[in-house]
C-alpha cells in the first residue's frame, strides 16, 4: 500500500502547536524558531489544501479541519512513543531513574533508598540530583519529585506532602543578643535559596516585617550551601524541619522564633501520562508514600 503522507516533521509541529495553542510555546518545546514553526504549518496547510488554525490577533484556535486532524495525530504520536518505549524497555534491566532537588535527595531520599532496594532487589535505582524541575522531554528520567502546583496536564501527579518554613541561625547570634525579634533580621544577611524565592517574603509578611529587607542579601543554589554560611556567620536562612532536623537536634543551628508558615506549593511525585506506565513507578510511589507517612516532620493532607 502506497501511503502518501505529509512529512513527519510538519505533523509533529502541528501536534505541538495544537496542543500548546501557541506557535511560540511549540517553538520552545521543539527547540526551533518561531518562523520555522510557521513555515512548517504553512507547508502542511498548502499540502492538505486546508487551513488548520484560525489566527485571532495573538491567539490561535483550531479550524474545523484542524479539530478533525489533531486527535488522530496526537493519538498516533502517543502510540509511536509507547511502542518505542516498550521496545527499549524489553532489552533493559528494570531501571528506575528518579530526579529530585539537591537538598531533598541528599538529606532525605538517598539515606532511605537501601530500604527500597532491600524490598525490590531486582530494580536498579538511579538518582539524578538537580537544581531545577524535571523536564521529561529532555531528561532520561522516569519519576520526578518536585515542589509546586499541579500545572502540567501531560503529567500524572501523586501528592506527597506539605512543609512549614521558618528561619534558622547559629546559636551565637541569639546568645549575643543580635536576634531578639523579627525586626532584627533587617540587620543581618538573609540568605535566599534561588529555587525558593517565596520563602522569605511569605514568612516576613506573616511576621509583619517589610519583605524588602531581603533585597540585598546573598543568593545560593540550595539549602545545603546556605547552611555553610549560617553555621559560623551572621546569616539566617529559611529552613524546613525535615531538612534541618539533624542540625537542630545537635544544636548546630537553632530556631530564633517559634513562628512558622506553610511554604508556597506542595510536593509531588510526577511522571508522564501513559497507558502502560512502568510498574516500577507505582512500586516506588507506594514505598515513598509509606516512608513519608512515617516521618513526623512532613505535613500530609488527607
């Protein structure tokens, strides 16, 4: 049978534009220019002799013909993706790649993984530590542990926990009388963790302190870097109990105030929506949920 089809490239561009409802977002997703996307769509429309999109100023919508074509193309790409993934997995050992943030991975997850490996010795776990959220289109990852909102429709979300945030500092700051009340924070270096920019403004607002006092403070990539500055200096950072637990128990750092607030966003385990996801993903999520439930430093909504 001689199949006369448009180019796979133009169909892929059409699927991305239709799904994102945006030429710009499709260009970002496909790592090409906006003009390249426009060219592929124009070429496809000319080949099919129909208009696929209705341009309304800065917004676009599918025409009747586009609405007819999109679900067919979308399902076809899903089927191809799953078939290729199945072929690859059939020739591999059971490997589960998990990506999460530096602090959560280093302080909490990795020390507990021996328990998972003991329960499931036939699953090889690979941990990827990152400063940013997982990007399943670019990263060879099965599961991501992220903090934020359920904002992506192409991902399956498993809720994990919430956490409270509060300032921590070295004991000597309090002993020297430099930090008696929240207003005293304006005289100290307030460290901002780059991936948690809402921490200080959220806490300071609830404490009745001007959030702009953080504008001149140092910025670091992660909480572990911030602690090195806190241990001996005049710096203060926002912390979470599960990450600071060991240092709080040993007295290396202290909480100068009892006041805590909920961090902005919740923690989730995420993976791409698939008809037949790896069974290892569910095994890991079940184990992770159990371990989180055993840790009193997390707040788990029912």
